[in-house]
């Protein structure tokens, strides 16, 4: 499994209770290639329970399942790997705990220096952004799509673009070199999650735009 296409990220405010599993299944049915579990609000027991349920769902569907920030939770639930922010631990430490086959991504904002360091440390992919105004992280440092080709030329591992990504603006990022687009609101706030996921997946399936 590779980091490419629609990278779906869950949100506890958009997906409370039983809606989490239902919406995740719909995103996968629509063509999401990666699902990241992100919940900074719930207690440890609930987070483990939800992560385990999503892990089973993703493994049965052949979809990559990652946990946001929490290496121990990723290990406990059997996830394929973890996504780390700049303040959430080192890539090599996560690799030591999760093993050589784990998928480990790292947020690099708009810094080629951080991305090259992550790659050298053994990251599986890097994430850049925010490229557009973001509801999840409105104060995040902005990145410009025009900068992506330079990053693509310098980085050998997959690039994920994040931050305010919609079906309408995603082609700009894909054409500029993003291997995947990470989406929260424009996917999980919609009435038909599967249809929106399909629309994102189609952007990649069509090749050039």
C-alpha cells in the first residue's frame, strides 16, 4: 500500500459516536486510500476502542490506517503506522517502536529543510500545508502551491498536501506535485461521504488535469 490519492482524516466534532465508523466506511467505499484516526478529545479507552474498530475496517478493505500523533496507540491497535507533528516525537524513535515496515509520516509545514530531515530520518512520507484556510488549524503557517514543484524535485518520498483542501482546489495541488491530498471537512461534513470521496479519487484516476 502506498501514500497516494485521497487521504481521509477523521474529526471527533464531525464524526461523533457511531457516525465515526459509518463515515469511515463510506469514505473507503468512495475510494479513500488512507485513513488517519485523529481524536485529541476522547479518553484513552475510547480512543483505543475506536482505533481498533477503524483498523479492522481498513485492513479488511486493504486501506492504509494511520494514527495521528500517538505512537503507543498506533502500536496498541495494530495500525499500519503513525503521523507525527513536529512536536510529537522523532521519526527514528517511532520507527524503533513500530518496526521497519511501519508507515511514518511527518508534518513539515512549508519547510523543505524539515522535509529533507524527515526523509533522512526514515519517514515514509511528508505532509506540507496548510495550502488554503483551514478550519482544523486556522493558525497554521501557510504554504503556496507554487512551491510544491520545488519540493517534489528535492524529495524522494511521497508528498501529502493538507489544509483547507476541497474537490475544487485539489487539482492545483495534484498538478503541482502532491501524491495525496489530506481532507477532513470537505469530506466528512458532507451529506454523502462516499460520493465526495469518489469525487476526490476521480481527480487522481483521471491522471492529468
